[in-house]
């Protein structure tokens, strides 16, 4: 006689993940939902209890706000300049550090120095280097005859942008180089040996073996760094406070500035808009990535 | 001159802080102790208080820690815990956030320009009742106490420790070399700035482009030109021809005369100080707290003068600072005892002489340290000209928070002076 036994639910796995799920709810889901709520209010930190629901009021304000609208381009420009430069520098470094040479261990360790330096310190160091009156960069450029007089880098929109990008790239590229180096070391040596036997040049080996193996990681790094850079504030803020004028106001900096003015409702709206852009772009990107990996 | 330059080379930020620390320490060791407030008669149980202060530098931070240590040792019932790790602007943000979260400290140091906002939003607990009963009340400068009311009909909001007057630092040797006098009027000032400029080696004025402080130093000159900014009726005149005229001349020093350093747009305090110390600029509007380091670096070459005027009246921007009681405190008596302590006696000297800023108590201001520092003495001699803009106006914080990027834009000639004033007036009118 066979009785259909009632399936018992094993509660243990749920019990195991319950603490982390509760923690995530508390520190991630609840704040995110609260930010969405704030984005639909006129909340000020000074008068939080008197916040009123205004629906899409902040959205309407954003559409009419040149600082927000121009901030979209500034954010994209910042992302592309930093992440593109990091990749352009990190990839050759990773390949170089894969080559055997004397002192390679020391060089590999030294390479990480920028990344373990606090970003605030990096920002101040770059401020001193490019100082318009006493900076060593100006001194070198004038001595070399490239500039006739000192240039105030941080007072110029383009100059300040590239100085901040340089500081960020100097700080951030070691991580990318390290990850690419780790992936490079997983590529089977037999592939290169076979290519050498077939008479392939180093360039062809890079193009047909190294790069295809690195590409999934590169795509992933690009996505990750773009998200990080879109949310980045400290380097920009310490070096220029977003200036001169509004020239370095990315959306993240703008949201932060609004918070310092206690306009937490509108600041949340800007932050939520940025998050939605990032989530949408990331979703499309991941979908594309998954399809290309599957097809390959 | 050679000696001066050698000394300048040796000067560093570390030495600046050491000089300030040594100044305060020497003063406390040598000066006769002023009457110190003693234990709290109104507090009869063990009480814990939290106290927040900002730290301009490590010396300033140590002042907060030392004063709390002195207080805790002075009696057995009240124990104060201090947090002095924030920058000045951060302290406002931190307080507002903490208040919203119901976790404000009992006592926090404040600057006058935040007081009305704190009061209007239920963060600040006025101390008028306590202050009136305090036997030391008549010792405070009456005009400064009146300022702490923020509005005429309001109670006293906090107890001032200091009010830092902003005046003109100038290079006496450069003025003499150029054959010009210390500027009396603003027009004279513009001429002097031009006369002492020898670009690119040296510039007349160390001009500031970054943050609200860049505009703050111009406030008394606008006021001298008759600009009221905003009155009780809500009339705003920041876009008046008188205001625009002053700004045209100020900005003209940078854009036309080239008598300000080319890096002015992004320069803040740190850069301005370096420009003065390294003899790159000759005129600077700042407070006496920069004086010990400048005297050590430049000797008698650096001198101070009241701000130039436009109309008949001359003003010196002076913002009272001092501890305030928050509405969140459950131990008001204990908080008041602590406030009294750090605005009196040796603790007051720590906060004032230790930072090279003038006290606002008559007895303390007679201390040799303040009388012997020519910059602080000049400030004290001009107490009658101490002035502040209408911080109590309900859109002042809006103006103060939002105008800085527009100042950089006007220096870069991306907007006109007229546009800048129109934007400022909009902020003051609450239209933006």
C-alpha cells in the first residue's frame, strides 16, 4: 500500500539564509525603498517631519534643471575618460608583469601602492602637484619651455577635469591590472607554444589568444568600474568641489551637494534617477554579455 | 629682507600648528588664571553629556579635548564626552542629521550664521533664562550678546566665546616700496592692489574663488556701499547698482587689472595662506587666527588694517561663535554648567588664545596675549564696527549654500556681474 507522502519542507536552508536576508533588508532594501519615497517628497533634513508627498514634482524639476541635465553628460564623460584610460594603462601593465624579469615580484607589489593609498591623500597630492602657483608640474613645464607661464589647472574646466581623471586613473588602474594579470596567468601556455610553432608573431598571439581570453573579464571590469565611477564623489569633491562653477558636477556630486544643502528629497530624486540609469544600462549590458558568451 | 626670506623657507604647516599650540600653552602657563566656574550646584546626580566641536587643525582638536578634561576633573557629577573630529561645515550637517534621527548632542559649538536656522527648526534651545541669572553676564561685550539673539525680539541663543573679526592683512614693505598708503576706501584698495603687483612674481590681492568664504569677505564692503541684502519686510537689494558696482571693481582686479593671482578661481584658504606666506601676494582679508604664523614668517612686514569703506561707514565682519544647547538635551542644568565652564577662565583662554582669536569678555580681552598681538588688538579696538549680514533672514542659508559656483563663474567671466547679482537676489528671495 503506497500512500502519497506529503512532501516536507526543509526549513534549514531558509533558517541559514534568514540572518543575511534580514541584514540585507535592513541595510539595503529598506534604504533603497526609503530613497524612492524621499524622491517623491519635498523633504528637507531641517524639516523632515514636515515633508510632503509631491509625486513626480522632483522629476519635473529635474527636466527643467540644467545642472542635472548637463550632469548626465558630465557623468558619462567622467566614466568613459576614467575607465577607458584605466584599461589603456592596466592592460599593457598586466601583460608586462606576466613576462619573467628580475625583480618582478617587487614591481608587482609596488604596482599596488597607488591603490592602497587613501583616495583623499591621492587627491591632495595631485592638488599640490598641479598647484597653479607652486606646483611641480608647472615648474617642469615652464623649465622645459612647453609653457611660458604657470597654468592654473584646477581653475580651468578642461584642465581640472583631466587632472581629476589622472588622479583617479593613477589610483584605480592597479586593481584592473592585477585582475587582468590574474586572468592572463590562467591562459594555457600550450596555446602560445602551438602558435609559436606555427610562426605566429607576438601581435597575432595577443590578438588571437590573449585578447579573446581576457575579453569577458574586460567587459565585466568595464561594467563594474563604470558603476563605481558613476557613484564616485570623493576625488572630484576634494580637488574641486565640483567646480570651477558646475563644470565637474557629475550626478553623484550634484546629489551630494544637494544633501549638504539639506534638500534630501530632490537629492534622493537625483540619486534615484542615476540609479535607474545605471540599472537599465547594466541590465542591457549583462544581457548582451550573456548572449555573446553563450554564442561563443 | 634676506633674513625674512630664509625664515619663510623654513616655515611649514607643522610649525604653524606648533606655534599656535605653543602660544596657547605659554599663555596658560604664564597668565594669571581667570576665575573658573566651579561645580554645578544645580546638578545633584551623576549625568553624562555629549559635546561636539569642529577641529580646524590638531591644535584646535586638542583644545576641545583639554577643555573637557578640565571640566570633568573640576567636579564629580557631570561627565562630558567630546567628539571633535569634524570640520566646521560638517558640524552643521552632522547636527541636522543627528537631530532628525533623535541623536543630537547636548551641547555643540555653533557659528552665528546657523543659529536662526537651528532655532526655526527646533534644534536650538535658547539660554536667555540661564544667562540672565549668571553673575558673569555683564562681563560679555553687550553688542555681541545682542547679536546672539539673531533677531531683536528673540532670546539669547548661545553663549559666545569669540567673534572673529575679518580685516585686511597687508605687506607694509611692498606698500612703502610702491609709495602708496594703507587703503582707506575701496577705490584706494583697488589702486593699491594694482600698484604692488609685479606679475608673475607677485600679485596685489590673494583672492578666493572657492566656497562661500570667497564671498563672505566682500560682505562688509557691500554693506559699506549701503547694501542691506534683505530687510525685515523681505526687500532684497543684492541686485542693486551699488552692490553691482562693488563687485565689478572686485572682479575687475582679477579679470582686468590682473592684480589677483591667476589661480584665484579654485583657490581656498590653504592656497591663499601659502600665497601670503611665500610672498606671492600682498593683501588678504582674513581673521587674526592667521596672525601668529604670518608674524613668524614675515615679521613686521605683515600688518593689519580695518576693511576699506565705500560710504562713510566701515565694517568688520565678525561672526560670534560659542557653545549652544540643543533641544535634545535632557540635562539642561548640566549642559548649562558645561557651557559656563568653557566660556570662562582658563577654558575660555584655551579656545581663544589657543586659536589666536579675541574673546568677547571684557576681563579676558585685557589679557596681555590679546593686547600684545597687534592684529587681535586692532580687532578689539574696532569692536564698534563689528558687523554681520542678516543671517536671520529666512532665505540667507539658501543664498549662502547655493551662490558659490556662481562666484566661480563670474570670475571666469562665464556670467556677468549683473547676472551673478540677479542669481544671488533670486536665492535671497527664495525664487531659486
